[in-house]
C-alpha cells in the first residue's frame, strides 16, 4: 500500500510530533489514557524542581542549547575547543563540516549505554558513564580517524569508513567487554553502516569528492535564505536523507517513516491514523547541528518549532515527580520494548508536558520564548533534573521504566 506524499511529509515534521502528542495529552487530561494517569496538579512542584536545578547549573540563566556539544566538556575540559586549537586550519565552512562529521556520528552512538558501563578516558584518567562517556569515547575515536578512510585526513566521517565499521572496532573504542558491558553494540554498528550507505547512495554534496557526513552543511546552506535557516528545515532534511538508516523504522503504508509509534488515542485518519511520531534521535541531532551552522555564519531561526525529546530522562522526571502515575505497577517492574503502547503513551505525554513546563518556567522567570527557548529549558533543565532525581530514587540512576534498548532509539 502506497501512502500519500502529503502524509509522509507531515509525519516527518516536528509539527506532527507536537500535534499527536497533544492528542494524547488531551486524552490524559480527560483520564482516558490506558496506561498512565496524569496528575497535572503536581506539575508546579515539578517546575519548581526544574527551575532550582537550572539556577544551580546556570546562576545567571545564560543557558546553552541542549545538544551533544555539552557532553564534549567533561571535568572542566572542553575537548572540542582543544581539538580546534590544535587544528587551526579548521575555519569557516570547514569547521562546520568537521563539527557535523563528529556530532552526527556521536549522536547516533548516543543511545542508552546501561548503568554499569564506563569509559576510562586516557585524557583525564577518569571513568565516565552514560551520555558523557559515550561522547568522550566517540570523540576519541573521531580524533583517531576511526570514521575516516583517509589516514592523512582523520577528522571526518566518510561513507567508505562508516560502511566498514564492525563490532570489534566499536567495542574497542568503547572499551566494551564482558566486565564492562555496553547495551546495543550491534545496533550502533548497524546504524553507522546504514549511515555510510545513505551517504554513498545520496551524497549531500555530489560534486565534493568522497561523500562525508560533513557535506550535510552544504546541503543545508543551500536552503538558507539570507543566511537564515528554520530549525524545522534541518529536521526535515535529516529525515529525508537518513530515515532509511533506522533498523526498526516504522512504516506508513510501504514507506519508512522512522521513530514512530502507534496509540489508539492519537487520532487522525487515513494513512496516519493512530500514528505518533517522535523522531527523538533525529531531533537531538537537529539541535546539535545548530552550533556548527552558527559557526559558519548561518542563523538558525524558529528553534521552538522542534519539540522536547521523548527520552527516558525527561520522561523519568514526570514519573518520579508523580506527574505521571502508572495505572499498572508492573510497568515499573517489567522490561518494556520501545514501541509497546505503554511506552508510546509515556513518550507522547513527555513531549506534551515539556511544552507545558517551558510555558510555566517562562511565566515564573518572566522570560520570553526567545530568551528561554525549549532547547534551553531542556538543557537547564528538565534533562538534568530527571537524571538527578533518578539518582536520588535509585542507586544506579536508572530510569523508572526499564527499556529493552537496541542502541537505535534512546
């Protein structure tokens, strides 16, 4: 069955994410969602906690964007700044291309690592877990030329090298062993290989030689008007080019549509009935491309067109503060697959609640949406508060819901 072009284009947009998640929020507000009860009266206390954490992290409220770039700074060392300092030839468009080479691969490797895993950084001598550990490991692999087929030009991620990645190479880079297990290693390998194939089959800049991830800069630059580029355009370009890389990508008719779930409260009709798009990693990547584009003089506008991220730190925040309560206690005991109806519901309510948190934070802090965009609320913010609360509630800092991660969604 062939879905309409209009349906596919709409599902591959942040507007569709927000609309379908709002439909589930409306159902939850009517106490009509089957898996979670919404206790909206507890949201103010949740917002208080987020504001408190935000002020602790950023006393002057000079909050950077929520993006992968934050994770390259660990223990007071900004590794990207150090890399640029030691490579003065990286300027203008080339620093953007190199930054995109790095961040695209690093984001794809940023699914949940599992609580036990640690990366022992040869730079600092410290053991770092979770997102920061994954970031440092991917950064070190990038700097060592693991993702480049040209040993004379190590700082890139090109199609040929990505297609050759295997589990042994990635396991070595992540220091993954039986004693230091990393969740979803095979899934991460598959993602990088699929990225390589996508770059080879549809190069972002066909006339620029060997296809590399960084050529995405040139494709986006071509769509900017007066050096301004809407954030939604970044997401649409990412989904158009890379939706085929997701091993568990959902379909609308016969067409791959990426990180999309199903739920009876989602509404809609025709091809899209019941579908709930999230595009979590793609939106995380879109947020992470903002800074490389800005380094090259492109202003990314309409940033709040993107949504909050439907992942376990933001979602865990709402469960741990009691804003969302599982109707069946087994949801907090079993290990759940990513696209089970209950997880789709949790993720959708998370996206809608993040918009509401942002609105209430702006009111409390007397800031505008331009002064406190959602990308800064997340960074300040909800993600940090969710992580901190998880460590307060559970010794291993795990989220309140256990997920069967294959390394391709969370």
